[in-house]
């Protein structure tokens, strides 16, 4: 289904972001969510907390779905700001320095794939250090110094 | 579940300034037990979470990536020397962030940028940069939040949802408080929200006007036409019935004191600074009939402070490039996102900011190829991409400093508790870096 993506702050996502628990499941549950109009969800036979793959010109990502409490907004999907939303938004600044975070055309499909945790997502999408996915969890991975 | 009030504390520290959003609420009380914060009074949900904070992901020691790509704890000397050398030897360094640190630290940052020919930029570049451009284009009818509290009878929110991202904005400054000329608080005010979504702010407003995304410019232009007495041939503009717009303009025209707040809904959609241009001109036109002023809803607690500090030091608000030895500012050229999209920088340092949360994926992809440094308090998405991590302290909790509220009022932020042993303030870290860069320069000169 074709939709328009809108991103922005939600109070719950900001709560976990500022609390500093971005690696944990609580942050994933609050930020890796596409809030949809109930009518749109019915069109794809989606239930709350089902998973969708959302695809734009810039990338694709798997998210949970939830009923938007800001409805009605048929044809528009709201995703809280965060590493998941970033993958699909447009970096185009039109020479005005601000990327286009809002109003991005995208397409959504129902899926069974997993929604990744932050550490796994960053490793999978950007793969800077080629780390082993199994070792990445909801806790920081680092080596302690021997004293 | 209703949580019981916290009674198990032994010290109360009053009048602290919150370190979350541009509201900079300075009436916060911290509740301490054994020199640790156990509770917060008056703060909103997000502010309290920032002050009390999750300790599981707190950065406590400097970290450097080893050959296997795993971060490893190290000493301050090793981490600082490595950072200073990388920064000194790079051709196109970018120093980004600054929104959540003090003006004192920013000042040190500017000195480093000048010394190393770096680009100095902050979160304006991804949020209200376009608003600042519009202020330079058209002007800015400013106000302070105190004025709004005491005088405003009409408050308009455009493309912003303060109930979610500035939770105390309505209750502390604009809508609910009793003001000198607005004795009955909420009853004396009309609140109107213009937003494509039925946001939490729209839910507490008197009127919600839903308009189509990416049609902001059209909408504001139509409002200006109506204000000037022209009639519209269309029945609907940007998805809003013309009669509703006529009604809105009547309310705005008849206001005794109007305050307009706009957010990223205006500055991040298509049109960008042109949307804000048009909005400013609408406010300008309204001043022929009544007193109107406006403010952008600035996000972080000191994002406005950076613009002020940098303007006073260099003459430009953000995205200042020192690579030619003198400050240069060119929208779309010397700004972080454009630089990264063009794959230009060869060094990237984020100071109290998380590009992993804030930047588009395409932009982040350049950070894979270049050295990345993080100065922050918590492990976040950006730490997963950082080569060197320098743990810092929280301004307003563990370090004192100055920050500017969204209406450009400077506020002092107290130090309340002690910092973790091996963390240092942003100001200390930047001073150390500056000294090390000086030594490297002297070595080269000799």
C-alpha cells in the first residue's frame, strides 16, 4: 500500500531516548513503530503489534504497527524519530541544509521478519566494524580494562 | 497504577534548571538521598527521565576501538592524544552537536574549530536552520515567553506538538497559567492548532485545523490573501475549507495579543525556509490590525545558545566553516548534512548529540568511512559507529553552565550532584583537546 511518511517526536520515544536506554527493548517498542490510521490497517488486515516492512526510495526497514491515537489521517503513517525512521527518510536538503524528514512517499507490506534492536540495526544497515550479530544485545558490548 | 509520592529523601535542591527541551523550566526541585537523585518535582515526564536517568548505558570510561572492532576501555591520555592527532591531521573536520551542552563548552569548541579549520555546526542544521534563514530573509517579530503568559489571548501552534516534545510549554508559559492581563488563565485564551495530525496539542486546543502535508506554503499564502481582504475562488485550500480559514483569520485579526509558535512541521517539509518566510510575513501583516509575534519551538535546551554564541563570535548562526582561516557560512555548502551527503568530511566529532538518532541513513553512511568521535554521557546508536568515545557529564545535574531558552533568555544551570569519577565535563575535555592540538602545532612549526 502506498503511504506518506511523517516522522517526529512522540512523548514515549523521547522519554526512553532521554532516559538513555536506547539499546533496550523498551526503546524499540516505542520508536520502531509505525502509527497508522485504523482504516489503513484494515486494508492490509493488520492488527496492533503486527510487523510491516516499509520501503522508500532511500531504504527499507521492519517496524511494528500500532493504531494511531492522532487519527484520522488516512494515507499517512507516523513514525517516531529514531534510528529506524532514519533509514527511510530523504537526505535531500534542496540546498537548505535541513533533510526532508516529513512527507516521504513510501510503500508498506506485511511481513514476518524481526524488528531489530538498535545495536543489531546499526550493525546490519551500516556494518562499520563487521561485528557478529549474535553478540549484539540490549547491553553495551565493550572490553573492560585490566588494572 | 498510581505511584506514591517519594518521601524517602534527605535533601531538597530547589530552582534547578531542566536540561531537556527549549523550555528550560527553571523551577525544578531535585530530591536527593545520599547525594544521589531519587526524585524530581515539577519536571515533565521527559525532563524527569533525563535528570534521573538510566545508569545501565552510562559511559564511565574513555573507549577506543581495537583491531577487532570492539570498544575497549583506555586512559584519558590515550583517548585524548588519539583524538587530538586525528583532528589535527584531518583536512575537512566537522564538529557537530552542542545542543545539550553549556555555552562555556561551546566557546571552547569554537576555539578548536578556528585552530583546526573545522566546520562548526549544531542541531539547527537538521531542525530550525531553515527558520533562521527565514529570519535573515524576512525578519523576526520576537517575544519572550513571559509576555505570552501575561498578555496573549490567542495562541496558535503551527506544525508543532508541544504536548509531546515540550510538555510544559502550555502549562507553564502559554495556555494554562494565569497572567497579569489574563487573570482566568485558560478561560481567557483561545488556542488553535494547525497540524496534519490530531496531535495531543490539538486535543487540548479550542480548534484543530487539519491541512495536507507539504502544502504549508499554499496555506499561509491563502491566509495572507484573506487577511488583505481578497476572496478565494477555491472551496478548499491545502485540504482546509475556505470558510474555516476565513474564520481563523477573523480570530487572529481580532486578537488583543497573539502569539504564534511553529515547529518542525513547517521547517522540515517541502518548501522549508520559504514556508517560514511566508509565516513571518503573515505575522508581519497581522501587526497592522493587532499585536502579534512568533517563536520557533527550539528542541534541545541550549540549541538556541549555540546560535547566539556562534553569532557573537563569528557573525554566523550555524554551519560555520573555518577551513580558509576565517569564518564562512553558506547554506547548503558548509552545513553538516550537505557535507556528509557530498562525502566530503574526513573527521567527524559529535559533542553531546547522537547523529545515529538524528541523521538520515544515507547521510550516516559516510560515517562508516571516516574516523568518528563521540563526546557524550550515554551509550547510544552513534556509539555503535564511534571509533573513540569520551565520557562527559550532564549539564544542570553534574556540571554547572549557561544555557539559552528558546526565546533567547540566558539561564544559569546548577551543579547538584558529583560526576562519576572518571567522567569529565565537555568544557574540560575540549580544553584538553585544545592544549594537545597546540602542542602538535608547535611540534610541526619547529
